[in-house]
C-alpha cells in the first residue's frame, strides 16, 4: 500500500507526462514505480514500456521483481505477457545508446531507474526524443541531478518531487549531509511553479519559503 507521500507523487505521475523523483534510498521509489507500471498497463493497450538501468547486471533481478509485483497485482495475463497486450523491456544504458533503443521500440512509457548521466550527447538526444514524441517519461534517482534538470527541463514542463535526506539515512547522509536544499530551491529551481514542484512530502509553497529566507538574509 502506498504511503501518503507516495500517493501524492503517484497522482502527479498520472497528471504529468515528464517527471523527476529524487528520493533517498529506502523511501519507496521502487514500489512507487512498480505501482505506476501496474496502473499504466491496466489503463492502456498495446504499449511498449522501456526501463533503462545503469548496471546491466541488475537487469534480470529488476525484471523478476517487476514481474512478481505485476503478477500479484493481476497485471500479468499469461506467462510473461502483460494484460492488454502491453510489453516491458529493460535496457542497460551502458551498453546501449538511448536513440537506438528508442527508435527500435517506439515506447509510450520510459522509466529511468536510478538515473545517472553516462554521456551528455546521449542526454541531449534523449531530450530531443522526449520533446518530439508522445511518450511518458519518469526519472528516479537517490540524489538530485541538476545537470539532468537543466538539460531536460528546458521547457519547464517536468514535475519534480524531492525528499530531503534524513539523519537516519546513513548511506546518503554522510555523502550529502551538507547539501544546501534551500539554495537548490531558491537558485536552481526558482523557475518552477508550485504545481510542478513538491518538496518533502507536501506541495512546496516556494513563495512563502523564499519570503522567510529573504527575511533571514536581511536580518529581519
């Protein structure tokens, strides 16, 4: 069952065609994405889904977990075939360029699991594909990838959901404990509307936050 903050993100994934989910480890990105895939195949017919992963060695395990989830959710028709004649393919971005995979499959849903930039040229090609073709795109990562945001969100049409790294997330805390979230929101994501930016579980009221930061900086 989805938690409240996952439900918020889930509904925004339905509402928006392009999304970034930046959540630390163990916050439920995988369950959120599996739930969305289940929703997608139950509400669409004859569609191709591509999931890009950074490490090809993880591909069999990822596919197995997705199949188990979808089977339990009643989204597998028979054998490995998904209901409504939908199909899933998992591809390692280290061994395949985006353009080749996208041209051959013509997907209507693209998911990047734990997204990392391996080649800026490929990222630009990906941006062109997303903007020129009607495909839903979701990026997930355990850290905030500002280069990806600047490259892909040039039209300001991506929904972005961010969860702050907490003290109990020891794996990421010691790597990113000094990360300046206020500066990120104020300087890098200041162009985003409240509708397209959620920060730490709730809809981020950026204008109120900026007012508070300005008062502090002005010594009020």
